[in-house]
């Protein structure tokens, strides 16, 4: 089993924590994992991209149209990093929008890229934990049941990475993200 995952967002939004959780979840499941992070001016709201590879790879870099999964923690970063996704890939996008523009939707369908739009910011805001939108997006990702990133494995990993004083609310946000994505999948 191999996965090439792109985590894209802006500084201060938990992109690197989310990629660390993905790596640790894979390792806890007995798999090899590695990452390469780009976060230049991230402290000032600049782009943050973490490339996560799970399986036997020689390099952490992901080439154009090679990525399996794109987790976009900001809609604008989705558009900037979409070129990483292979035909038939999967994208989860943190956005308030219910739909994407017709041209981008058409391109995604043409390339057979499945996508789900999740208001991770809204989920986190409703829990008074705006900084935990990353957990909502991870919850949505867990709803796909892609090994090793199942609900149980990701929840266990979150428990080991998030400080105790923030853990309960982060787990609640994760769970709401999971349930929201499941409801959207049913239609």
C-alpha cells in the first residue's frame, strides 16, 4: 500500500501538525512514511505545503500529477496545488462554498478526481476552536476509510499529539468533520 498526499494551506492553520499526524498514523500501522515541508513565510500567512509519502519510497518529493490525495486547508491553496493530483485522485477542500466553479468542476470530472467540499473552518468555529479546522479536515478524510488513515487510527494519533487541555475539543471537531463528510457522501 502506497499513498502520496499533499497537505496545503497557510501558516498558522495546522498544516504541519496534520501532516505529522498522518505520518505517525502510518508508522503506528507498521508502514514507512516520510515528508517534505515547504513553509517559507508561513508565520505571516504564507503558503505551507507538506508532501507526505506512505510506503517504500526513496524520496519525499511528489511530482506533477503523481499525488493520490490533496488535503487543502484553504480553498486558495487547493487551486495552487491541484497540479500535484493524478488522474483519479481525491481532493478534500476546506471551503464555505457548496460548489466549485463550473470550469474547475468540469476539469475535475474530466480528470476523474473525486472531491469533497467541507466547511472545516465553520465546524471549528462552532466548537469555539477556530484553530482546529485541521482536525475537522482530518475527520473528513477519515470518513473515506483509506488505510491506514481510518477513524480509529487517526483518533489514537491525535490523542498522542494534541495537548491534554485542547484534546477534548479537538476530538469533537474531528468527529464532527467525520460525520459531516459521511452525510455529504450519502448525498
